[in-house]
């Protein structure tokens, strides 16, 4: 059975409990790595200015404040990062498969989430103007 590495555990435990519960179940069936929980201001600003995030600090669900002391989002990727010589960042089919699996587990567990692969949750993946495939957030 797959299990998280130490860094994934640290990143996951920066998050709110429903995300912890969700990904503790997901990893039993689908190997994955939690690449980010909390995102510090410097990193959020960097991603925003590079166009890799549409949200300024402190309004992102990764950003923690006194009012939001734990991350309400994770960035997660299927593991391993390279499969059959293809990087996960180039393997969109594998990413979409993983996101679908996570959405199914979340639905069964009653955990409302939103994914960067389908921001509006309409199951139409062609209407996205901004894709953030690793991003999963609590609603």
C-alpha cells in the first residue's frame, strides 16, 4: 500500500482536517506526493507575479493568517513524478485521472472540494482559462 514520505506528511499536516482525512484515504489507493500545504507570503507573491497564481497574498487558500491558521488547500501530484520516462508535468492524462480519483473519494467522504483542473466544477475541462492541475482546495 502506498504511503506518504516525510515531506508530504509535513505539508499535509499544515492543512485543515478535512484535507488531511481526504488525502490519508487517497494515498491508500493512489500513490501521490503533497508538494505544498502552507504557502508563505514571499512564495505567493512570486507565483502571482509570474502568472502562476491568480490570487494575491493573503487571499489564497494556501495562505495562513490569524483568521486562517491552517491551509485550506494542497498542491498534490501523482507519484512517481516520472513514469515511463514522461514527467508528470507533461502527462496531462495522468494528472486528470488522478484529479478525478480525488474528486470521487472526496464525494464519497462528503468533503466539498474544488480543483484547479475544473474551477467551476461543471465537469467541462475545456472551459478553463487558468489550469492549476495540482491544486485541491476546500470549499
